[in-house]
């Protein structure tokens, strides 16, 4: 796909990893529809930075937990601009073990981290019908490895990995669907030991923002015969 002049919808695109992805797209000449939930001022700031890179940008607000409203969100985003790229980045990451998780916690993780990406992909595929499109799901090295912390998060990402492969088959040949499984990119916003977090990373360091951006652009424009792939950008964390 020649990215120049294309448009992408990035969920949770206002800040942190979503902002890295939005700016990488803008640098590649892609217009960006920035979805946000509650971070309106960060979304406005990112929109300004995206536009400074010479492309167009729009904001779309929606609570991804309200899954019955997501068809409407696709409509609103489409009215900003038809888009050829969907990046499902938004997620919640709560430190819940098997014994702490309740039904509401479980459902909240599944709604935001799995059902929302599915419904947005479904709406996108219906809109784009017959044309070339790309879906990128942002995963985690935990998606393919058993862990005992962040249990509902991990299960939701494992299911999103399964969804990535299933949709790659279902939406071929027009739309490719790939996942980027991240490792230590940014410390969780709720704190945590930043040194301990990279102790188990073979690369021994945090990822650089541009390494994440380059992976995204490669999957969108370079890896045109690749679909259903889970591409790890985790310094080897999933291997050990
Ligand atoms: N940070 C890392 O090093 C790392 C590592 C592995 C995987 N990842 C993955 O990378 C992605 C981004 O991570 P991050 O660290 O940047 O996450 P984050 O700081 O927790 O941000 C989460 C994003 O999701 C959005 N979001 C959450 N709940 C929402 C809801 N109910 N409705 C609408 N938007 C909602 C937030 O939007 P608002 O703030 O606007 O509400 C925010 O933009 C996630 O998929 C995560 O699993 C990150």
C-alpha cells in the first residue's frame, strides 16, 4: 500500500503508544483520525502535532466500553474521512490476579480490549467493501505467554491475537490483518518499577518510540504479502 494520502483511524491515539503510532503515520504521509476516550486535551495536542507534519487530522470521542455504540463511532469517523487503515490500540491494563477479578472487571477488559476491536473491524470492513485495507491490532508479548498477573488483560490480548488470525482469513484478500505485540515501550501510567520491568528483556532496555513506529509502517506498506502475523516488538521478551 502506498501510504501517502491514505487515512488511518487510531483508537486511543491521543497519548503514549497511541500518540507514537499517530505521529509515525503522519510522518509517512497518512491523515489521522485520532480516537480518544477521556483525554481530550492530549488528543488536541496530538492533532496539532500531526497537522504540523503536513497531513490532515480529526478527533473522534467514544467510550469503547459502550460496545453497542461502536457502529455509530465508525460512522462518525467515516464522516471525518473514509479511512483505509484501522489501528486498534486502545486498551485497559489492570493488575488483577485470578483471585481478585470479578465479573465486571472481566467483562470490562473483554469489551474494551477485544469486543471493541472486533466491532470496529467489522464496521470498517463493511465500509471499505472491496477496496484495499489494513487492520493492525496492538497486542502484548503476554498475548502468547501464560502469566499470572493482569489476568483479564492477558486473556483479552490472547483472544485479540486469535481474532487477528481469524479476521486475516475472513477479510482476505482485500484487507490484511496483523498484530504488533509490544514489550516494554512505556512504563504503565499507574506507576511501577521501570528498572525491574526490563530485567527480563533480552535486549536489556526499553523500546525506542521510532522502533514501534517503524514496525507499524513496515506492516502497512512493506509486508504486503503478510497477513495474520503477530510481529513482536519486545526485545525478545516473549522468548524467555
Ligand atoms: N506501554 C507499553 O509499554 C505497552 C506494552 C505492551 C503492550 N502495550 C499495548 O499498547 C497499547 C497502548 O498502551 P499504552 O501504554 O499507551 O496504554 P495507556 O497509557 O493505558 O492508554 C490506553 C489508551 O486506551 C484508551 N482507552 C482505554 N479505555 C478506553 C475506553 N473505555 N474508551 C476509549 N478509550 C479508552 C485511552 O484513551 P483516553 O485516555 O482518551 O481515555 C488511552 O489512549 C495497548 O493496547 C497496550 O496493551 C503497551
